[in-house]
C-alpha cells in the first residue's frame, strides 16, 4: 500500500473530473432521492493504519454515503426553514474551499473587505441604516449568542462593569421575551444569562407576537438597571412579528437593549418595504438574520448586525501581540466568536452580485406564492384546516374531523413517502404541521404533488 505523499494525491484536473461526475449523479438523483432519510445507517469501520487513497474515498462515498443523503437541497424539503444552495453560491462556495482563506484579520488578503462589503450590501438589501455593522456567523444561533453577549456587555457598561474582562457575577440584569426562538433561549444559556431566567411577556391573542402593554408594565415594574428585550421578526410557527416600533420606543424609555431575531422573517422587508411588518427593526440595537435560509447560500452562514460595533469589539476583542493587525478596520476575529474563520462571505457576495435586489425579491415572492397556493388549497379542503392565515412562507395546518387520519399520522405518512418533508409544530396548544417554503428550486408542480398526496391521505 502506498503512503499518501503529495505525489500520490489527485491533481485538480482529476478532482474536477470526479466532481463533474458527482454533480451529474446528484442532479439525476434529485427528483427520485428521498427528501428525508430517517432510516439511514453508516456501517462502522475502524480507522486504518494504511492510506486508502482518494479513489477509495470516492468509492465508499458513492456506495455508502451518497445514496443515504437526503434531497434537502431539492425543492420539496419544507421542514423548519431550510434554504437550498443556489447555483451561484454553490460555485462561490467551491472557490471558498479552493482558496481556503482564513478571514480572521485583514491585511493578508482582500477577503475581509469582501465580508465587509457583503455585510454592507445586506444592510442595503434590507434598507437598514448605514450605522449597522457586523459579522458573518455560522448561523442564526451564533448570531443570537452574539446578541446575548453584546447585550450583556452593554448592560455591564451601564453598571460600570466590563463583563468581557471581569465576568458577570455582579451584573444586574433582566431579560424580557414573548416567543423567543429555541436557539435564542440556548444563547441566553451560553451567555451565562440563563435559559430559564428570562421574564415571560404575554402574547397577543391567537398570536405569538408580544403583547406590548404587558411589556410596558413588566419593564416599568423592573427596578434593576440592566434590561434586555428579545423580540421576534418573525416567530417560526405563527410567522408573527412583534410590534417593533412600539417595542423600540419602550426600550428607549427604559434604557433596555433591543435584540431582534429576524432570521428568516426579515426577508418580508424585500416585499413590503420598511413600512411592512418589520417596521421598527431599524431601531434595534442588534439584529440576527440567516443567509443559509432564504438567501439560499450553503450552510454555514448567519449575520449579526449591531449599531454599536464598539460594544461588539469590547465583547469579542482578542488581545495577543502575535495577532498584530495591519488593517485600519477591526479584524473579524475581534468581532465574533471564532479566531480562524471560513470565507463564508463569498457565496453571499456572489449571490447578491449575480441576482441583484430584483432577483432576490423575485425568489422570495415565488416562495410566498407557493405557500399561499398550498394554504388556499388547505383552506378549501374538507380533510384539512388552516390553523392560521398564511402570513408569509409558512403554512400551519392540521387534519380536520372529516379526515380519516389524525394530524400526527398524516405527517408521519407524508414524510414516510420520501417525496416531501414537513415538520411538526404546536399552535395554541394543538399539534399542527408546519410547511415552510424557502428553496430556490421549488416549483408550483412540487406544491401540486404535495396537494395530491395530502388529498390521498385524507380520503
Ligand atoms: C432558524 C432560526 C434560528 C436558528 O438558526 P440557525 O441558522 O439554524 O442557527 C434562529 N431564529 C429563527 C427565528 C430561526 O428561524
């Protein structure tokens, strides 16, 4: 057996030929491939002492791994809020690996400037004020972690405590939220603020949106100095938006930090403009959004934005002489969690450049139209009920009394078919099915396929 010296490794020409075959096989499989593959199983194998070589990897990937991967990158995966990798971003992502830049600090390549411009373009895309700056993260969860940590830093500053330096044992704080995303709750835990120590603000009737009258009274009752409000734009089941204009007013009045989780809901702004449901998000202290959802770039890519970049720097600053930074701007490793960082900005930059605002808006609109088509069918059907009007790209529905199956069985059988994939949810205490459209590949005929299947299951 050969040892794997550089001489034995495949050339780029060889890799490209292999990749071409792989792309063809993947595309050919996409229609028939199971959309989700819960029965997958990897045969355990021990790590070998000998080099097996590149062709051995190809062979094992082709026989044991690829057949068991799901078509989540195709047009009929509608669980959670899952994007696909658009073709431009896919190509750009290949380049990310080819060049393999470490976007930790400026000075040794243009990569940091690309990330800076991509973030600026994101603020332009969503018509946010130019004061917002930020950093690209592994996803919205990491952006929410930054949101919690920067809020904590600011609350400390107001109390004369530099939390990044001395910790938060003397910190006085209270966190207010109505329907925070599960990742936001996790983020509060990671930031040391506690997964269970936030104040539950009431919701509007039949909605997951914050009752701002309740928020006003809870903020007024709170005697402590450090207040943090977590708002949603939008919630994952109801697609409900907090009244951000009112929430921001209250935050200003009570000197509370406002973090808005807009992971996918901020994209509504592309259709309805700054006066739509996200109105007021521009007043937030910090914002989370996801590019690997509705912008359809590959995983892993979220964005954290803040109007207080100095507080972000105070939170994440890396102070080590060997990291001397030749860039006038702050290096990204001092603005986020990681030191070494993937050049994840390139697929975003490429997508924004290639599609333009119009192209992205059109994609969002297509998904919204698809969600509405399904919602309208559900609403008119005997076998199903629409649990709430479709507000954007998420359809929330359940089996009606006339259906021969209950909701959980419908969902299980639907996903069992492997043709589509939806996820469960709870709506006002009732088990529901959530179907979220956010993939560039989805077409109306995919929605029709789901409708045929739902009709079959109901009768
Ligand atoms: C998806 C989502 C998250 C978590 O995002 P990841 O990218 O999976 O980490 C957070 N908040 C909201 C509202 C989301 O929809």
